[in-house]
C-alpha cells in the first residue's frame, strides 16, 4: 500500500499488474475499504491485461478521515434539501469523483477504465459524465441513478445499516456479530455465504481504520448528489451496469434505471446476486468488465 496526496487529502492505494498496461480503477462502496476488491479479483483483472488500481475513498480505510466534522444531523439535512438549501457538508460525491481523477493525475495516467460498486458506482458515473476524456469505459455495479421515484431499500435493511455497531475495541464479538448480520441480510440467495471470509474482512477493515461517523458523512454526500440521470445521459464511454436480482439495498429496478439512462449501456442482471460480489462470480464479472473495456477499442 502507498499513500499519495490528492485534492488536499491523502489517498491510500495499491496496484496489480503491469504499469504499462491500460489502467483500471476500482472504487469501493459506502463505508467500506479497498479490501472489498479482493486480491484474487484484482489479479484476475490484471491477468486480462490491465493495471488494476484500488484505493480507499476519502473518509475510509487508510485515506484521510473527516472525524473532526460534527456528527451528521439527518433531520436537518433532509430539511435543508427539501427547502432547496445547500447543506454544510465536509465533502460531496463530486469531491470523491475528483479524487479518483486526481489519483490518475498523481500517477501520470491519462485515461482509465472506471469500475465502481454501490456508492463507488455513483462516483464512477460522475467521473464518466464530467471527465469523458479520462474515462475509457464505465462499469457500475449494484448502484443507482439517484432517481427519486425509485423504490427505497427494505425498511429492515435501512434500520440495520443505520443502527450503530458496538465498538470493535470494546466488544469485538458484538461488532462482528452486528456486521455479519447485515452482510448476510444483503447477500444474495444464489451463493453460499462465506462467514469466515467475511469475519476476517470485517476485522481487517476495523484494524486498518475504525471511524463510525464516516458512514453518515458518506450517506450525506450521496443524498446531496440528487438525481444523476441528466449527467448519465451525457456519458459517451462504453458502459456496463451489473445488478443482482436479489439486491435488497438497491433493488433491481435501480440498475435498470441506471442502464436506461446511459446511452448504449449494457444491463447485466445476475440471478442470485445480492448487494455483494461473491467470489463465485469473480470470473463472470471480470469477463463482463473486460468485454466492456474492449468495446472502446472497437469504436
């Protein structure tokens, strides 16, 4: 892992593959770290001829955190948005998208393929719409368009996501149980849930950086992003939208809406996949990402 200064923050990143190959940047989701892009998955993409770069978003992992910012008041945030006011936030999704572009600048990479999951898909969408000259292809996984008319997540899922977990340093068993319960709830029905692998991942993330307030700050950044469909309509890069038919956080119609908003986008609905990327789908997803990246070469 390396640390690099970008847009006034420090970003932690690592890379796989030949530095001379086309770059592919992997963007993590809400409250998670670059570790969610597992080493085997990154190596699988690198074997296909890409320089694969994963990084911690700001306010996650070993990148700069905004813990000094007051706790998010979601009632005040909702009130401000309803009245058309701009809330006072430490950062927005646009800032996070600019971080990804800034990372390319810092690494002297002119263009890259962008792959994002969940919130990372939203960040990748913004990069593709605002920086068309920098984005070779876009893959948006288990994400959404921000369309306010789309169905919301199941109430129990929202409650589980927003209920504070015990501190891993005061009650490690309670923290793991809370995190595993949520992971199981949003996983799909088509693949066995690897509890031991998740336990290891959960503890590794906590030991790298535990910041319970960061999820609220990132949720706020998503909230003020609003409806992105007009921006999606401007995307020129080849695009792929991957979505699980079992996703209870962003239900399948969210993926359908994203794909229909991007000109020429391919929609790939995956039976048995939830809001998760089980290792059994590594090859399927890597094949689809590679296929989308090669569309750029044909055009």
